[in-house]
């Protein structure tokens, strides 16, 4: 009997010795979303299933590191509900500093007062500088002019940094408070990202052509008629990008240059990326109007050796065919022998998503983070 007790004690002691750090989390705001740990131990990935906490009660979670886990000297971490738009904040809605511990064993108790929702609230001092480049920027390829904006990081003037650039279509709906159908609030989203030391990027926002929007955003013969998209793409690539690179501190290479938009703006962005893969290495494609050009050819220049990253989003409540078209586009891209080893596609589907600015707004910072600031593949 004593021998059995001794064996049990030794076995228990060995188990304790072999147990890594045990994190116990309590939170005041409880819901059904999973809680993840993100830190310097996993490259700050926000949906790393290896570090998803187990829910053991109302507002109560825990996570156990393995006994052989390779700890950084100081473990830095935060709790999120799956991305930086839903990271922990304090009871007043303020950003919290990284949590830190040097423990490798034992128990660490933490508490979260609130979770950020949809990237808000934001702080005014982190808002990007919004600069009107021109009321009438010349588009020689189309013999017309256009209003174009630049959104610069909040500390652009006090910094010597160079930044990646994203060219976005439909500027009227990106940050304009008076937009008829609402706006993406990219200025506010960039403010929150900047507060978390990610998302320092230059956004070049190009207003659409009003009644000529569909023609400018279409390429070749389409269901909607013959487009002017080839000329528009040449404008962005051959005229606008050189101007931006000459007048702002940009990282000019394809790995730091992206183009994107929603609906027809997404369609012309796909064409741009496929037509000029040596220029655009990042594509942000939201709810693309693929039905306009169902026979779109997917080819990538064989001389391009680096990957093209595509963030592809669709909502389940947009149309009867949106998700079908987007999935088919992804499958065709992956199946293409010249493309499959040169493209990384992150397909994001919101089954409740509608075809409007509210849902594109929510997706914008997630796309920017994955395209430009996530150094490890999701």
C-alpha cells in the first residue's frame, strides 16, 4: 500500500515537473468566439490554432504550454478573438501593453476587461494624413482627369521611413463621411493598426469615373460591353505609380506594391495584377464582379520568381453566384501550371456578408495585415 502511494506520488511529481506554463484567463465580456494567444512565440499570428485557449466556464479560459516548449527569454503576448480588430483592451477602451512573463512553469493568471470590436475605438493622433494629390490628375491614356488622394502614416513627416503602397479604386467610398452608401473608414482602421505598430502603409485612393466607372474597370469585350480597362491599368502602372514613387518615400518593388478594390474595382485590380505581375505583388480583391468576364484568362509572367499574394473575399448574402464565382476563380488560379507555385491566396468568406461598404470595411485591415505584415503564411 505504501509502495503504491509512493509510486503515485512520484508519478504526480513527474507530471508536475513535465507541465509547462499554465495560463488562466478571466474576461468580463463573454461570447461564443474562441480566444487565442498571440505573441513573440508564434510571430504574433492571431488565429494560430496551436494557441487557441480552451473554454472551461463562463468568461473562463485556459491554455497549457507543453513541458518541452521553446520559450523566448521573456514571453510577450496578447489575447484576441481571432484578429487585431478584436484584441483585448482595457475597461476604458484603451490599448493595453503586451503582457510579459519569464515563467516557464506554474500558473499565470490574467484578466481581460473588454474586447475591441470592428477595429474601434480609434485615437485621433494615429489617424493618417489625408492629402489631396490633385483635383485634376491627368490620365493621358484616357484623355481625362481624376481626383486622387494619398493617405500617409500619421508620423510620416517626423519619420525617415519608406513605406509599402496600396493603390485602391473607388476613393469616394473609402473614407468620405458623406458617401451615399457609407464608407470603408480606412482612415480609422489605419489609425488602430498604427497604434498596434502594424499597418504603416501609404494608400493611394483613386476616385472612380462616375458614369464611365464600369467602362474604365472592364477589360476587353465583356457582358457589359467593351471596356477601357487596359488604358486605365496603363495609367496606374505607367503614369501614377512613377509619380507616387518620385514624390513620396515608397518601397517601389513588387513585394511592397499592391492594388485592390471591391466589386468592379476588384475586377480591374485582378486584371492589373495579372497583366503587370512585375509591378503588383499584392492583390486585395473584395467581392469581385467576375460575372462580367467569366472567360478571364489567368496567366502569370514566367519571369516572375516571387510569389503574388491575393486576399480574396466574398459574402454569402451578396448574390446567388458570388461565392461560387470566387471559389471557381481560386481553383482555376491554383490549377494553372504557371500560377500554382507563384500565388498564395487567402480566401475569406463571410456567410452573412452583403455587397456593401460595411463588410468591406471590416475586411480591409485583415487584408492589409495578411498581405503586407504577416511574414509567416496563414
